[in-house]
C-alpha cells in the first residue's frame, strides 16, 4: 500500500495542466453502451476509478482500450452479459451508472446494490424511481437490483428531486435510458452539474435529442438508435479547485491550464472572499494569495452552489484563517471524516451535526494521518503542504481514484512529496 511523505511548509510556483473530468468521463463511458460500435473519448484521466469502470464494461462484453494518442476507446458492438458484479460495484459506487444504458440496450439488467461508503448511506431510490417511471420493473434479489422492461421504455414526466436536492448519477441514469425510450421524457429537478451537461452534449453528438441542457428541466425526445461518437470531456473542476486551494494554503501563485472558470464561480467567489486573487487568462486562470487568509462561511449545495467535493479541501484552507469560519454540508451531511485527521495536524475544528466550526490557527503541524475517502485525502495533502514537518498520508489509493498522480503534478511546482510502498 502506498503512502505519501509530505515535507512542509512549501511555497509553490509555476503552471500546471489539469486533467479531464473524472465525473464527466464515468457516465459518458457508460453511455457508449447505448450505441453499438466503437466510440472514443479524449481527455479521460488515467485514474483507478476509470480502470474499474473499464473492467466492468469489459465484463459486459465491450472492449476498452487506449489509442496511441491516449484517447479511451469503447467498442460496444457486443453487450451480452448485462450484469454489474458485486466485486466491481463495491469498489466503486459510480458503477451504478451502467444501470440506465444497459436497461435501454438489453431490456434486462442485474446490478449489485451499491452499499454505503465513507461519506454516508448514499441511497439510489431516485435512480430506481426514475427508471420505473419509464416502464422498468425493478426488484431486489440477493443484493442485486434486477430491472426489466417487458414492453420497452416509454417517455414520461419525472420529478427527480429528493430530500437533498437533485441527484447527479440518478439524472445520468434516467437521461441515458430516456434517449432510447418511445416518445418524450421530461426530467424535472434534474442535476445541473457541468458533468451532466457534458454527458447530454455527448449524447446529442451520438444522435440523441436532448434540450434544456444545463437547466433543471431536461427534455428528451426518444430516438430509435444512437451511433458511436468521438467526444472530448470537459476539464476536471474539482481537480482545479484543489489546485486553487493548494495555491491559497501555501501563499503562492499558480497558473492553471485546461481550467473552465465558468464552471466554478461559487469556488472562485469563496477564494476571493478569503483574500485570494483569481484572474482569468487564455487557457485557464492564475490564482494567488499574498495576505492573510480571511475566514469565510461555506454551504455546500448542488451546482451552481459550492461543490461538496471541495468541502474538505476548503476546511483545510480555512483552518489557517485569521478568525472563525462555519462550513455546512448540505449534500452529504456525514461527509466529515477528514475533521478528526486535520485536528491531528493541530487544526481546531469542531463538528456539530452537518456543520463544522473552523477556528483558525496560526500553523498546522505534521502528523501521520489516514486518508478515508477521495476528497478527504486531498485535504490532508493540502494540509501537509502547509504544515511544519513531514506528514505521512496513509492509504493513498483513495487519492489515486480521483487525481492523476497528484504528487507528479505538485512536485514540479515546489512540493516535496514522495510516494513509498509500505
Ligand atoms: C456525484 C459525484 C460525487 C459528488 C456528488 C454530489 C460522480 C461519479 N460522483 O455522486 O463526486 O460528490 O455527485 O455532487 O459523479 N440521493 C438520494 N437518493 C438517490 C440518489 C442520491 O437521496 O437515489 C442523495 C444522496 O444521498 C446525496 C444527494 O442525494 O445526499 C446527492 O447525491 P448524488 O448527486 O446522487 O451523488 P452521486 O451522483 O452518487
């Protein structure tokens, strides 16, 4: 198992190219099931989550590989085993995004029920309700969801909001299934995340008829067939936000390339309010901080609100603020595994229900810490860059799920991170 040894504090400088979006790539890879033949996606990051979904697609009957230029090719000519195995789904919850496209393509699918994870229960009731509305018969058998469409899928008006707002992968599942349904589907309270807009744009390139893209009301006119496509995924806004926080926590200036600021205005707004500058340029932006970190209050929300996937990294940043901040988690109220670990690094965080009170401290101190989930681990790396001494982050495999060799991007900028196998 790999660990990181991070020497701090460091100052960063220079320019870094960000990868394509993991969360856009995953449902888009699943979407290729809908169009028999070979599709290719440019910009898909080399991450363990992508490898897991590739393996799952291969189990279904597809062929997945990288072409010489790095594009990810999915050949879905054959899909003859519509089963999402427990052994794979338990490794990555996002595997559930095969449910909608498999149902539309094969008329029957079995996918292991995803369990909970480090950030909470994570139900899939809305995915199932949406697919049932399109005509699927769904039951749970031996831990597997068995979905069938004896009469095919038929378009419907569906309200997809839940107690925590919209659902990203639930929207992806229903949207993908609806592209091949008979007639018109309207998804109300659809997720507006840029990754869903990107998926919808990709589906349209494959011949789907989706309008309202980027809004909470998606309208899908069902078509008979979709065709394979070539498509480039959008840049990863969560990786971008993590590097922005890295610049801010280390009092540095960084240029981010392949970054779409328009997808990140809630994050940019918070960075500015804590005293960082964010300037747009041709291919991305320049982020810098020189003065003190001002405290800020953050509430996570579905897009266009502040993303839950950057909550942990911003708690790390605010832990060095000149004053007290409050961070409220409205998407995954239990997503606070990093709090106890950051406190081990001399942060002063108090968790109270779905909120954390962040009392700013003058400095963080190195400690051995445990990565618990993808974004929580990124927060520990950021804290390690700013802390005095050598921080050891255990269970780095969590970080590798969502960041392409993060140490190889941070070290040329001035970080001192070594990866060791223990
Ligand atoms: C996706 C992202 C994840 C991000 C999350 C929220 C991917 C691969 N993952 O996860 O990184 O943190 O969006 O932006 O894109 N809910 C229900 N019932 C459901 C589905 C969800 O109650 O059927 C609840 C969840 O428990 C949560 C909220 O809705 O409280 C949002 O979850 P959702 O948007 O579905 O997250 P994911 O799509 O799994």
